[in-house]
């Protein structure tokens, strides 16, 4: 019943679920004091959607079960040996820290939720925490189930405690004094406002926090430094997942020497986010070989689109069948280099077959309608689950048009998620 209710509301509920003007005002006041040079409404006009997305409670439960099943498989020694066999040497190091904010991204289909990909440097959770400040019941009909599982304050506390847990896993009871939020050219990143929000989060709890580019760090005397301050934790937002770029050498040295707690880290990426891993998770024989239970295997095969690693010599087969597949770089991120098969040119296809790519069976996303006006096109949606230690901290929706998720669609962006007919509390009950 709640599945039909969610579908109906996504098709016909057009009232506003978030006060976006008030949110932008709050963000600009907060972030301008931290040096944000331009108003966020000017630089990020399609970052937030005012419309809520409705998700059936049973689908949220299925998503939670799929995530937990994957965590069980990743814990298997045979799985780890299999996926680490071809990983770079830096990924073989298994630090005590788990890795913060893994995301599991799902499409909702008539057959239930389908996992599209896993990422280990997922952005947007602090922006969604800010979005929760502006949420409101959009109409009487949905008031009973529009309550968010976390207030902004509770979610921010959970995020802070996540970093504290990472620190304790690696350093025990030693005091934590400093964090570096690291990315290439951070002020030029689209999600730079989120870096500022994380900086505020740490500083509000007495932890010194700096936003830095990797070349600003140095490894010296067995420690990682930014200026005259020793760095305890690196919140790693780099998309150079294995620190191969020479400008990331200080971070690589500090990580391999365990001189700083780096999170997320190369080992986590190799276990979770290399898209070749999805080929293992959707191969019945491979799952049996590594020791997954029949129950776990059945759930994963039902919930993850078939994924295959591309190999040379099979070009004709893939070209003829391309319309049924989505092609993604194995080490890709942010939809970069990803192509829907029916949109491919011969030239691009030839380049894909020479590179490190996977093919994933096409699973169309569900839709959210903006209005019932003639000629109105619905927006596509996916659900991003921000996860730590196997438990979901937040589910957020992303609305968009085009082949892949983006923040360029009017009316699109991050959207509040309402569960029907009632909230699941912390999603971890």
C-alpha cells in the first residue's frame, strides 16, 4: 500500500516541502562569514529542490537489507582476497579506520530498489543536513509521515561522532586536536560550501579544522603538517583514490606510515567503490565461491543490476547489445565518463573498449513530477544512502534530467525524502 502511495504522491503532489529561500539565506549568512565569495544562489542555483520525494517504507527496509548484505560479503576473507588481488599496493594496507560516508545509490523500480553504485567519498551529507532545517509538511495529507528521522542538530552530532569513532579506532583515547579537509583546489570544487560546513562542525566542538589542497601538506618527522599545525585526521575528498598523483605524495607518505588517520582511504575504495566489484556481487557462482550464503546471494542478485567487466575481443557483442547497458569507468566518480549504450557513438565505444570499464544492465530511474501542466517533463530521481559502519545515517534524493545525476536541472538537486506511511526512525532499528 505504501508503495502505491509513494508512486501516487511523486506523480501528483506538487506542493513545496522545503523553504529554499530561507535555507539559502541561512547558508549565505553562515558561509559568507567563512569567506564564501559569492551567494550560493548565484553559484549553485540548482543545488536544492523544494519538492519532497516520497519513498515507500518497504523500499527503505529493502535498501537497508541490501546494504547489510553487502557488508556481510565484504567481510568475507575470500571476497577481500579476490577484489584486492589486482588493487594497487597502497590499497593493500588495511588501517583501523573504517572510512567515513560510503554512499549506496539506488534507483526505485517496479521490482523494488536497485543498487546502481557504491562510492567512498560521497558528497552532500552536510548540505542535506542544512536542507533538513528548511523542511516542512507540504500538505495535510503527508503531515503524518513527513517527520524527518534526524533534526539538523542530531544529524550533525552523528556525523561528528562518526569522525570521533574513526579516530578512536586508530588512536584509542589519544586527544584529537586537528582535522584537514583535503581536496584538489578546494575553493573551486562545486561542493566547497559543504567543506565550510564541515569546518564549522569541527570548530564548534573545539577541533581545529583547515580546508587544504594536498600540496599544502608536508610529511616531516613522522607526522603530517599543514603550516605549523600537525594534522591528526584527514577528511579525504580527493578523487585520486590511490594517491597516484605526485602532488599527493605527502598524503601518500602519511597514510602508508599511519602518521595521520586518513578517511575515507584507498583500502575502503578497493573494497567498496571499484565498480568491478559489482561484477562479483552480481555473479551467482562468484558469490558461492567466496562463501556468501544462499540468502545473501539471492538478495544481491535481485537488487543489483547485472554488471560485467569489459574485456578486449568482445567488441561486436557489446556494440550489438549496447542499448541494454550502461558503461562506466571502473574507477569513475560523479558520472564522469559514463555513457548510456543507446547514446554511444562508434568512436566513444572504441575508446571505452580500450579502457578499464564495466557494463551494467540499464535500470531506468523512477520519476518525480513537478506539475501537471501540459508538456511538463518529469525529473528522474535516485536515492543516496549515506552509510557508516553498515548503517544509514541519512537518505537523500537527487532530482535531475539527462543521462546521469547532475545539478544543472531547474527544479532539481538534493530533495527531502519522506517515507510512507511512517518514518523508520534512524533507519537502523
